[in-house]
C-alpha cells in the first residue's frame, strides 16, 4: 500500500469540480472511477504510472503546462513515478 496524494478542492459548484492533486514521489490517488468528463493540466512535470483494471499499467509523462482530456468512465490509479514532487489540476465537467 502506497501513501495517498493530497487532493484539495478549489471549486465545486453545479457545473464543475476543480481539484489540485499534489504527490510526493511514490504517492498515489488510489483506485477511482471518473463519473464526469475531465481535463488535467500539469502544474509540474508529471511522470505518472497509470494502473488500469485487469492488472495493466503504463508510464506517462505529462509536461508542465500541458493538458489532456478524458471521457467519463475512466477507472485507474495514478502514481507519481518520479523522484520529485508532482502536481496537476483536474477539472471535472458536471
């Protein structure tokens, strides 16, 4: 079991939920499913290990200042796979 990252809610209203996720090296989100479409914007470089249902895993590097989006229904565990702290902001579209 890994330590859990820090999630800080910045906005939560009828239209969006915005949260900042801060990870020390080796910290994880824990398994979760996204109920809404979402966008991630990297605050720092984010070397992530993404664990997926069925036992699969992949390494992803999201550069500081870049963003990506995913559809609702994604299920995974996100881990800081680097040697430095990493942070990103997640915007869920309700």
